[in-house]
C-alpha cells in the first residue's frame, strides 16, 4: 500500500509542476513557491530539490524544455 501511495503522490506532484509551466517559463523557485504553498520556510530548500528532480525527469521524457540548459537556475517551459 505504501508504494502505491508514493507513486500516486509523485504523479500528483508532477501534475502540479506541469500545471505551473507557462509559455513564458518558470524557474525552480517560482515552481516551488506555486506548488508548496503551505510548507514551512525551513523545508523550502528540500522542496526545491524535489521540484528540480521532477523537472530533470520531465525533460528527459521530452515533456518540458530547459533554457538555456538543464540546470537548477534554468527557465522551464512545457512542450506543446
């Protein structure tokens, strides 16, 4: 049961992250603040790492682009 819950949670988080991406692009910081609205400020660095991990996966699967390169300070956009 725990594994199923974790997979479902990851998919929900991925959907949230994709929902924040606009045609003008978003940074890891912007995405994190949009997705983790009720998180303690002490947990924001961990949240940013989690968001970036999702973005790396999404970019590798061809669902998003990173400008100029895939790195934590890039601007991310969804592919149409």
